[in-house]
C-alpha cells in the first residue's frame, strides 16, 4: 500500500502519537510506503478563506464576492491554489490508502483536520466530476475512487456508549459525515473505524492491547472488506436521491444506506 | 430572548450573511437582545493548542505533556484561559439562546466553527459538572442547561436528498454530532435545524421565501418545542449507557434516542 497518514493531535507525547508511530513502523516492516501529514506539527492552516483560492496580488482578494465552491474549482483548474493545499493534493494522488487519525472532540475531528477537508478536497479534484454519460460521479465514484479510507480515533467513553443502542450514538453513525459524507462521497472505500475507548484512563497494558490490535488491522487492511454503502448510480436511489421504496421499506437512519449483509 | 448568534462564513455578501442580518433585525424588532460572534470577521483562532490553556511565560507551553481536557478545565477554573475564549464564555453565560449559523461544508460546520466548540466549550464550564448526588450532569443537564440552541445552515442539494430516506442522510442525523453530541450533551435544548436547500442556485424569490421562513422561525422560537432527546439520568439508559431493552426493542440509529411523539 501507499499510505498517507493524516494526524491531528497537539501533543507528540500523547497516546495517539504513540499509536501513530507504532502503526507507521508496522506498515514499513510489511513493505508498505508511507507519508505523514502531521497537521499540528506542520502548523496547518485550518481556516478556508479567499487567500486559498485567489493568487496573491494587490487588491485581488477583496475584489469580488467570494463564491467558495466555484472559486476552489477555478483555482484548482488554473493551478492557482495556495501551495500547502497543492502539496496535500499531490500526497493524496500518490496514495492508495488514507488514514485519518485524531482524538474525537465534540463527536468529530479537531478543527485543524476539519479544515484539511474544507481546504484540500475541492470540487474538480475530489468531487464534481462527470462520467462519459454525463452522470455526476459521487457516492462510490469520484475523484478519489480506488482509494481506501480508515479512521483511527480515541474517545474517553467506554465502548457500550458508542454501540448501536449506546447513548452517544453508534460510532459509525456519529462518524457518518466522514465515512459516508466525505470518504464515500468522493469515491473512497470507507473501512470500519478503529476506535480506542476509555482513552483517558488507559493502563499500559490497555495501551499495548490497542497497539497490537492496530497493527493487526493495518496488516489485514489490503484484503479487508470496506463498509458496503450503496452507490448513487447503482439503482438503489431514485432521481430525487431518495432510497427506492422496495429497499428496506419504511426504514430510516444511516444504516439503510448500507447494503444488508 | 437574549440571543448569541455565532456565524461562520468568509463572505459578508453571501446569502448566509444576508439571512443573518435579516434575522437579527427581526429579533431586535420583537424586543429581543442580541450579540454576534462573527467568527471570520473576528479572525477567530480555530485551532486548540497549548497556548489556550497555559498562561504565557518562558518555557511554560512546552514544559509538560499536554492533556487537553484536564488542562482546559484547570485553566478555566484558575481563570487562565486565553482572553478570546473567556469573551465567548461570557457571551454564552449572558445568552439564553445560541444560534449556530454556517454553510454546511463536508456535512458539518466549517473548521472555524468546529474550533469554537473545541476551544470554548471546556470541561468545568459546559460539561463535566456533577449534581448534588454525584451524578454526572450530561445529555439534558450540564453547564448550558436552560438555553436553547438553533442551527441555521445552507446546503447545495435539494431537500429530498436530506429527507429520512435521502442519500445524504436525514439532516438531523447528519447534524447528530451538534444536536445531540454538543447541544444536548451540555444541557441545551436543541431545536429543529433551519436548513436552506439548493443554496447554490437560489433565485431572488427563493431568497425572500427563506428570509420570511427564518423570520417566522425566530418569532416562534420562544414558545417552540425542542427536539425530544432522552435524558441520561431519566431512566431510559442502563448503567453502561445503553438504551433499556424495553425501549423500541431491537431498534437502532439516532432516532431511537428521541422520545416518540
């Protein structure tokens, strides 16, 4: 595999930083290539603004009303995005596997990683492409099709709270904006998240167990089956993008968008 | 009402900025008080780091391993947070209603608003409090109990795609990390989101209709019923934080955490 490991934690001595180092070592030992985007270490700019998409020059950045999506696409096509964005897009183009590794803050990635999605996955590059028949390529197809995506995250709570009937919501539902709305939307194959539970009070033994489990997940990743979300263009949705009435009739919730095992 | 309107859009000439101005005018006309946190205009710092929680001084910020949650609580209690964070916490303490207004990017708020949650809603202030009997106050109780929370957001897609069987996921499920994981978690009463659909191709008439609808929602807000999420301490969850087996037996997904109408 060619693995791009995107990491967002402010502390290099954290549990997560340690797990990243162990994961990268394992990948290297098994002959995989790796690149790392350590967002805090890079002082990654989190906030999407006009400077991202308008080449520097007197008066250019305030000249006209900023239309975010359209200008991201224009700047991408004209090769006028800021260099930090281009560097990330080159890494993505190189990779066949993207790992997103973060502590869960407010049930999602830290702002610095949210800003990576906002700024890097622009229209024309990651989505908004069309097939030969004019169909929009999305949800299973798109600019990042053919790549794997794996979330590695840590939470303070114990596992039952994130189970299908746990109070925090099923962890795959909590991560829906990433797994389905970002990975699958751009064509990537989302894998089952790797979650460290009880991270605030993990013993050394607990740490070792999670490190072992992570190494095992990474070794198995090339052959692993991703989550089986439904394709936009596979016939399961009608022209309004509503699930066809014969598919799990009356059922709702994120799980109906997965093909039943 | 005392309304704190938290706004995240880089363009003051945007549809969303216009809707905010119309909303604020309506609130004022009806005798409500308002404050605004316009995050882009304020150049809000999105990224939580050691500088937020460690008072400036030679060597202090790299001295010891950063334990994010614990140090946020320590700095809050010792009144040593950075001033931009304290200012937001004072506005929250003043308000009885929080409006979170943003264009939906990657199925969530822009990084600049995610960073507002990461940095402002710290342990000891917004959550992590205990009742007289020692119970953790969370999900319906907490530091922000008694306040309302309303999301106002815009999406490019049309409404059916965000309906309960739409391909993007039901909009309340997409916003679960905010509505349940942030608002309800800290004790706030989450209201049904106000969503502008088809925002990329809205006509002037469409804009007027949404502005009218927004004014109506804001006028009705003082008497409106919030979403009926289940309380952590109300008996619906067992000691592992799993939904009791007699509540919607076998059902899963975000909707099971709402009390049936």
